C-alpha cells in the first residue's frame, strides 16, 4: 500500500490484518505513528520489545549505581526511562514530560 501524494486510510467493519509469515513488517513515517484502540487493547507480543531512543530521566539513587531502569509514562503519553530505586522514581523528573 502506498500513497505518495495524499493520505491513506484502511478501514474494515470486522478488522484489518497485516501478516508477514516469513519476514519482517516495518512501518515508518516522517512525523507521527499512532496506534489507537478505541474499545480494546494494543498488544505487543514478542520475546523482546526494544525502545532504543527513550530519553533518560535525571534521578540518581544513593549507593551503588545499578543498571536497572523503570519505564515511566507522562500525562501526555510520552515514555521515558528512570533509574530504578527502592520506590518509583517516575515522579522525580517532570522536565522530560514537557
């Protein structure tokens, strides 16, 4: 499917399925890729899920520096990594959410 000059919409009353049995599936765009489910869920079902470009928060726990992070969600839906502590460190860094 391609629309080099305008938008492209796929709609179906009982669902849309894209299947790549023997290879990869790739979705790319210039500005924003949105996955939305109005009544259900969005499921990422894989052995590994990688989000390599998440920004890091600035929290540093006292004591030894560990390499364990928690994924935090801003009110606007933006995700960021925060170095894990004994409790949640997500609320510490709000500058990432702006």
